[in-house]
C-alpha cells in the first residue's frame, strides 16, 4: 500500500483512483500466489530433488532418461543408512520379537511403509515432470517385487505381520425369510406375489410386501 501511494503522488485524482484499485487487487493476487503447498506436495518435491541429487552423485553419473528399476532399487538400499527402524537378523535372539527387552547390534533400516510411500510419491513426480507412464522406472516390476520382499522380510524379523486391507464386499444373495403374516383370505397366487416383492419393498423401508388392500378386500367378499 505504501508503494502504491508513493507512485500515485502526483496530486491528481485519476492516478490516485487507479493506484487504489491496483492496490486492492495486488494483495489478493499475492495471497493466491503465496498459498503454501500441501504437506504431500512439499514432501514429494523434496523426495524428487533428493533422487535427482542421487543420480548426479552416482558413479558414473546417471541421467533420468537412463534410469531403470534397478537404479531405483539401488536408491532404496542407499536410503537404508538413514533408516530408524530396527530390523533383526536371523541370528539375533530377538528375531521375530515385536518388543525386544534389550538392545541389540542389528542395523537400522528404512521401514517398508516408508519405502512404499516414497515410491508412490516419486512415481507421481516422474510423470509430473514430463516422464512417460510406460517408461516410469518407479513403476517397474522389479521395484514392486523388491518392496514385497522387504515387507515379508521385515514382517518376519520384527514379528509384525503386514496385513492387506480387505475391501468390504457388498452383501449379495442374502436369503430373506418368507413373510409370516400372509393374508388368510388371499389366494395362493397373491401370497406368492407378496413373497416375491418382499425383499425389494423391505429394502425401501416403506412397504411390507403384502398384497394391496383392495385385492384382499375383494377376495374376502367372495
């Protein structure tokens, strides 16, 4: 606001009006541009920069176009040195123990869940930066196999099984008992029709599935 006032300080009313209108829209535009990215987007950008730096420091240096699934697996193994999850070896007395009572010299590694989430972010970042989905190294079959092996190995070593979330299946072919309150005056055909529509009308929650009153009254008169 101060800069707009100084630039429009000629004394005339017209420049001042233009300056005030510009000053009113500038904060709105600045507020939209300064909107911070989400936590996911920020983490994805950091992960992408870390991977590009890894390719640059690779010996010999690698370009993104030459990167394959094998290089992605090397990157994941490289990250193990920064891990914070204790993974017991097969010779450790606490192998398979979810809560070891004492420390052990087993190494710290990246948890499987962290690696799996990392690959998901890098797979999206690769395509957002111009990569083709069919050549995405983070979606390679070798990477999926490696992650599955890490999951199974850590589950055994830590004694913490990783269970897949099962999708809730919609209840189908549910047997509905036949209606007990069948009109005594109704014919056998009307009782059958009432039984056939019972599941549908009961699901709607408004009808009971019985025959219409007029039909029952007619059969009673006869």
